[in-house]
C-alpha cells in the first residue's frame, strides 16, 4: 500500500486540474492500493489562496467550503500537525525556509508517508520519501 501525502498544489490540481498531474502521479492517486493524506497546513494554504483571489473556485468561490466538501467527498485522510511532527523537522533538510514546506516534509517523515509534489525545493530536500510530479 502506498501512503501519499499531497502537497497543497497537488491537492488543488488533483481536484481542479488533473491534466497537470504526471502520468505516474495520476496513476498512484487513482490506485485502490493508495491512501491519500492531506495536512491541515494544505487546508490552511488553500483557504488563504482563495481569500487572496489566487485560487478560483467555481460556484460561490468559497475556498473554505470547497476544501471541506472535497475532503468529505474524496475520503482524504488527515495527517495531523503534532508535536512529534514539529520535532521531526530537525531530521529533514530543505534548501529554503518556507514553514509550510517544512511542516509537510516533517509530516511525511513522521507518519511514514510519501510526499507528492512538483515543488523543486521539496524535490531537492532530504530526509523524507518523495514522489515527484515530473
């Protein structure tokens, strides 16, 4: 079984722009043998993107409602932000200081998940399992 943690843009692409996913990532997400996880950090980022007008949601445009419904509809599992996740940050190495990326990478490490991303900064990091959208 593959346990996949989706980076924020992968969550959005999988729901709104699946054509942006590589064949390999799309296959992994569609596999019945995969568990799909998202972090509250991604939910927060999606809500912020919607509030800033950087994410266009059809209908009423409410990103908070949209992501809540998507989580319910898709069965995404929640990868909680815990004290242990924060402490796992010391075990990862990223080439930048974006706290959201650090939380996601540490979450993947702590829960034994594979982080799915197209973010070159995360692809260039070390200390966690990765599936690159290339």
